[in-house]
C-alpha cells in the first residue's frame, strides 16, 4: 500500500471518519515495529504474529477512543504489548516454545554465523526472565522507550518499570557475561539489542535503552 504522506494522527482521524484505506496504511507503516516488539516479548513467531493481529483488531475497533495524549506509535505499542501479555497469561499452563529460526531482521554485513549465535544467546537470555521483567526490558532497553512511556504502556508506575528493568538487567548481566568485552565498555542494553542504538528522539540527551532512570548498568 502506497504511503499517502498523511501523519499517523491524520490517518486515525480519517479512519474514524469512515476512510476505508486509512487504517490499512497505518497498519502497514507500523506492522514491522509491532512485530519486533511482539517477537521479543513472546519468543514464539506464531504467537507473536497472532498477538500483532489481535492488537491491530483492537486498535481498529478502539481508534475512535484515541485522544492523542500520546503518540500513535506509543498507543499501538501499548496495545500490542497488552495483547502479548494477554496471550502469555493464557498459555501459562503450556510450555514456552524457544525462539529458533525466524528472526525477522536482516543480518548485518559481517559474520552472519556470529550474528546468528548472538541473537540466539540473547533470545534465550530474555526468555529466562519473568514475563513482567522481559516486557519492561524489551520496551526500555530494546525498543528505547522512556521509562514513563513504558510505564504507561504496561499500566504500572514508573518506579515499577525501573525496578523490573534493574532486576532484569542484573540477571542478564550474569547470563550474557560471556558476550561482554570489558575493554569495549559494552552495556547489557546494547547486547540485548544486538547493536548500538541511536537516540529515540531529539533533545533526549540519551540513546534508547540508556535511560537516565536506569539504576543498573553494565558499564559507564
């Protein structure tokens, strides 16, 4: 679907006004990022795809309640995270399926096998975290959301997000110790993302996953 150039907010408004193409354009624009969030949260490509589908259906139906109090991207990610958590709660009695083949990200133009092993190590490490800590780590350290936005998405206090991230980082620091290069000063957050991240927004003064609120760091 061609991008009309309309902003996200304009697409939401057009959708609620009856434009039958607006929501499809919005979904096409954000589906890949929603998929990345869902995959890292669910650790199962099929479950992640279903969570994204659930989230898009929910967003389609709830668009008329969007009040522009946050960015459309944040609103969509809040919906997909909640869809993931709903699915995780429903499958508690079933064994989790480890992430194996499908990592929906092209390998960097370097050693593809090393990249593959790194992503599997990271996916396995994330999978050992409790669901609430994993969701917080994915949002703050992988996707680069500020603590306040992550708290809004998950419906908890900012202090809760900080605490979950701190506990999760401490566990990951141990699990990913073999990947660390002390001389390079690598951080847990960059290891999770698999690459250094740039700032999420202008004037933030910090890169995603390097929130000033973070209480535990792999390195300075």
